[in-house]
C-alpha cells in the first residue's frame, strides 16, 4: 500500500534542512588478517535531522552517559551494515552533526513518503557529547 501523502516538498524546504558531514569507512584486510580502516569525508550533506527517543541520562556509580540518538531523512546514500566488495568491507557510516558523531544503525526506504529519500537512525559513539546548541 502506498501513502497518500507526499512530504518531499517539506523535506527540501531550506527552513527544515540541516547540514552535516558523513564519514564513509572502508576496512581492508591484508594477507595476514590485519585490518586497516580508511575514511572518506563528505561535507555539506543536507537533510532533516531530529532527535530520536528520549535521550535520557543514564547514571551509574562509575559514570554518567547520555544515550543520544538521531533520525536523519536525506537523499544521500548512507550505509549501515558492512558488505564485502573487492576484498574490502564498508563499516557503518558516521554522521557528524552538531559536534557529535553518530553511528548509522538502521537505514529504511522512505520513498513511500518522498521519492529518493531514506530514513536513518543513528546513535552517538562519543563518550560525552557537547551540550545542545541554543539559538
């Protein structure tokens, strides 16, 4: 069943778009089983970015952490799982947004609502994230 609502105009509106960077990570394995990871950075990627879930503070005796996660809706082809191509694997992409690094954990086809778009869930991989920016 296809959706009756096309939200592509809202997703391309300059007022809803945000800019972020993407780190695409290739992992190579040599003949001795040693790995090497190379990153390629894409700056100025555009999409709608918003927090996912509660992002609550987790307090334990040894540390306080914040399980921060975001949702990204974009036309940029973000990757989650690795796939072997010509002896190299692609590690999940990292989205760099508002000073935090988010590992892509889920990629969903969003073309049901806006052709050419994907919806991505990503979780923070930083131990401590910078405070939220206020404008």
